[in-house]
């Protein structure tokens, strides 16, 4: 999971399977709260699932300002491409 498209597709799959989001709602510009109806607990669950997939510890600070799916993709891309 290195490209933006791979990251987006992975997050999309998680949102569909684990959060019952409709595929038609999931767009790169979708707002997690307003468009996808996620709450702060869902956001934490999403981060935990992503941590498992990317096999890296996620700094909660990286996800504090997350509002849209684009923000999630950007944050994951930064983590994946950073050599920790």
C-alpha cells in the first residue's frame, strides 16, 4: 500500500466492510462526519485498523486534524513513505 490510489482503496474497503458506509458515498472529498456519518470513536477504530494494515505505529497527532477522506489518505501516505 504505497500509492495514493492503493491507500484510498484500502480505506474505502475498511469503510464499507467495517463501518457500513455505502460505496456511492465514499469519494476522496467526503467529510468523515458529515458525509460518512462517522464519529470520533469510529475515527479511532479506523486509525487502529490502518495501523494494523500498514504495520506501523500511528501518532495520534497525525490524525487530529483529519476531516475528509483526502486527509486520511494524506496522513497514511506520509506514514507509509516515512522511514521510521
